[in-house]
């Protein structure tokens, strides 16, 4: 079975009329995949990619894993289909009190909870702190929400993006892995929280780099997707 990443898509779920879904930025939900033939029903977790204050709407972004059980179901959905979800779940939310600087580090769909948290911070809380979005992808065209993040940075002088592409085609920006960019841009750990989301290997490498720079365990928080 070929299990390779094909592409990523953004989905928007509308809530049934009159229903309320309360959650905290950074949380995830379980999508209930119904039984099909001899295959029993099961569930898979997906981070909520929109903030709580975008009313009546839940955004998700899904990476297509060819041969992946949930992926096959999710990518077969058509506009107007109904799905069942369970949640909100998880404790990957902002740790209080906020420090003077927050660095969000992600790769691929690991950006999802950070889109939610960053939108919440910039549009609702508006804290007087530095907010950095360090986002790694393999190819130029993989960078989810690029224009949106750039527009947020234009409007908010305290919000900064660092996009990096490890196998660039036309990309002329950063090309290093995210862990190397922690070393380059954020060597000083004072009053900083680092949040990391994505696959385990990347998370472990970022934690290792940050720890070597002097970041303490209680300054680093992460959510593993695999
Ligand atoms: C808290 C949490 C939040 C998550 N949020 C998201 C999200 O917002 N978007 C999203 O796309 N996924 C997210 N995931 C991963 C998601 O739950 C599924 O694991 C993923 O969609 C694959 O499910 P599947 O049933 O299609 O594949 P499966 O049939 O379960 O597995 C196929 C294979 O692909 C591997 N795999 C799973 N995810 C990846 C990946 N990202 N890259 C490479 N290989 C992978 C698995 O280890 C397995 O070997 C999240 C996981 C967790 C724990």
C-alpha cells in the first residue's frame, strides 16, 4: 500500500442551525468515521484551525495520506454532506500568564491549532507581546494560509512570520529546517514560550534544539500528530 502525502486541503464545517460549539483556541475534535461494509466505525483527531470567535464555523485542514483510512472518507466528502464530530478535546491551549514572546513552530497541517490561537490573540486579546509564526513546509505551494498570515503581519506590528521551504522551487526565503531557525532567530530564552505542532520527529528536534539553547521544560509545549 502506498502511503504517501499527496496534498492538503482546507475545509469549513457549518454548525447545525441553533447549535453552539464552545471551544478554546488550540483544541481539536474527533471526526467520527462511519462503518463501511465490513469495516467498523472509528474516529480520528483533527485540530480546529479557526478561532472560537469566528461564529458558527469550524475550519479544519486535512493532509491527504494516500491509503489512510480516515483520509479516504474525508476526501470523499462533498459540499453539503453531514459529518459527526466529538469534542472539543485537548489541552494544547495558551498557558497563562502570557510571556513577553510566544513562538509557534509547525510543519504541514501542524499549523492548524496556531491559526486558531494566533487569530484569537490578534483579533480578541491583542496582548502587547511579540508573536512569531515559524512555519516549515517541503514545497513552495504547501504553505497553508500564506496570504492570510502575511496580511495579519501587515496589520499587527507585533506579529511576525518566518516561512521556510526545505525543497524550494522558486522560493527565495528561508530553506532551513525549523529547528535550525530557532537557533538563528530565537537563541535567547527569556520570557518566551514555544509551542510546537506536527510530526514527532520534528517536535523532538525542536525540543532538543531549544533545550540546548537554555529553554526550560516549562517554556515548551507541543502536540504530536503521529
Ligand atoms: C491531536 C491531533 C490533531 C491532529 N490534527 C490534524 C490536522 O489538523 N490535520 C491533519 O491532516 N491531521 C491531523 N492529525 C492526524 C490525523 O488524526 C490522522 O492521523 C491522519 O489524518 C491520518 O489518518 P488516516 O486514518 O487517514 O491514516 P491511517 O490509516 O491512520 O494511517 C496511515 C499512515 O500515515 C501516517 N500518518 C498519519 N498522519 C501523518 C502525517 N501528517 N504525515 C505523514 N504520515 C502520517 C500514520 O502514522 C500511518 O502510518 C492530528 C492528530 C492528532 C493526534
